[in-house]
């Protein structure tokens, strides 16, 4: 069955909805833990399901293409079987990773040639083969191939990049319509709005994406160094144009405050490495603010933080560089992010999202 999206209720521009996929339903707003190479770092799949409550995870086309590679993934029956995750999966197109390799890639109309960060071998990504790779991966939601231009690009470069992204989108859509899923479940293709921090370009891009009547839409190229006020303004500009009855995915964002502000502006889906990456470095996100568990103040704090584990014990694990510490911190942060979007949904349903959000944003900015 095609991907569908039902909106249960709204509070201003904030929406509480449900995305329906062949691998299960996703209640929105939702945060997607990042499983770049087929695993969320330091977290077991059973913890993602049963403890964290993840409804969907993200994989990365660039990394999975390089390792384990398409042959292994096809033999396994796709990523769902390969990593034993039976719930929905989203894959980004690899565009961000490719274009971050500025010294090792060459951009042209055909696509992008790049050198592997693993062994230096040369590869080519095109709109067509990126669709093919994502067919092999078997993600429920696939991303169109785009150029993620640098955040500080001038207007001329940003316009040229956006227009290339639109031409590549047309090629992605043709390849998508000319091919079928490999494993018996439906796959959706989301186009990506680009345009850097230029309002006129964002409007043009959003209108172009909307004209394709996609099953969902993504907003890319934000949280790449621009002021947060600019990011929020671009979200407002784009979401005023994108179809209201389709899910909207803000790529690679971000802090808990970013999530709440974007939800208020009509975003439904998020991903970011921040909860796991920061967790592995000893930063914990909580409803009262952030904790640097490395600080000596937690050395003798025996307040439980996760299961029966205390802050003092977690401080000890992180200072001792024990793997268990990385695991616990990652779980704590992912649980918090999923709790946060769940609370956002509850307050949208209760029609008091704006009041609740304002209080939460103040608390989230504190360092404990």
C-alpha cells in the first residue's frame, strides 16, 4: 500500500498525525535515531524497540553502499532482514555525505564522482543509481539525490545548486517510476527542498517539489551554520507552500529546542546524530536541562538516572572510558528525544502546545 499520512489534530501550525507504512505506523511528530551503517551506535535493536520506543530508524545510502555493499544487502533480503529491524526505515540519499567530501569529489550534470573514505576507491553517484541502491537497501522512505550546498553559498551558487537538485529530482522520479520494490513492501520517495538561506530560492524549490505531488517532502540544507532565526524563517517559508496533507521531514536537526521550534512551524519528522554523539562524549539531555556527566559534581551523586544506574556510576564509567557508559548515555538521550516528541504530540492533541513549548525551551537551555 502507498505511504499515507493522517492528521489527527493541529494546534496552530503544529500537527499530530500518523504515517502509515507497510512496516508499521509512525506517530508524529517523530524523532528517528540515526543508524548510519545499519546500527544505532552503542544501542541494541531490542533496546531501540522496547526501551527507547523508536518507531523508525534512519540508514545512510553512502555508507551502506560502501560497506557492506549492495550484493550483501540484496542477498540478505534488504536492510530490515540484515539488521533484524522489522519497523520502518528511512534512508537519506548520501548527498550530504558525498558533498561533505569536498576535497574528494567532482560534481557534474551526470552526478557526482567521489573517493571512498574507507579505501580511496573512486565511485559515481547519479540520481538513477542512488534510487537503485535504495531499492536494494529496501527502505520504506527513500530520499531523492540532491546537492547540499554549503550554508554560506552566495545567491548565484545556491540558485545553480537548487536548479541542479531539481533536474536530478526529475531523473530520480523517472527511475523510481520505472522500477519496482525488491522485497514486497512499498517504498516512498521524498524530494528535498534546497535553496540555502535565500527566501526566494526556498519558495521556488518548495513550489517545484509540491508540483510533483510526492508522498512526503524533506527540507534539507539547514542547521549547517546559519543562525537559528534564519533556519526557523526558512521552515516557515517552505511549510507555507508544501502540501499540508503530506509528512514534512527536516533533515539533520537538531537540538531539543530546534525540534520544538520546528514542530511549532509544522515539521513532522526529524533525525540527528546529536543524542548519540553527545551521549558518547558525556552530555546528557534531560527535561530540566543538560548534564555534563564528566564533571566532578556528579562523582558522588547517587540519584538514579537509568534503571538502577546512578549518576555517580555513570560518571565513573565515562571517566573510565568503559563501553557500558557510552551505551547508557546513548540510551538516556534517545529516550529523552522520543519522550520529548511524544510530549509534543500530547500537547498538540491537548491544544496547549505553544504554552508548553515556551516553558520547555527555557528549561532545556539550562546546564545542570
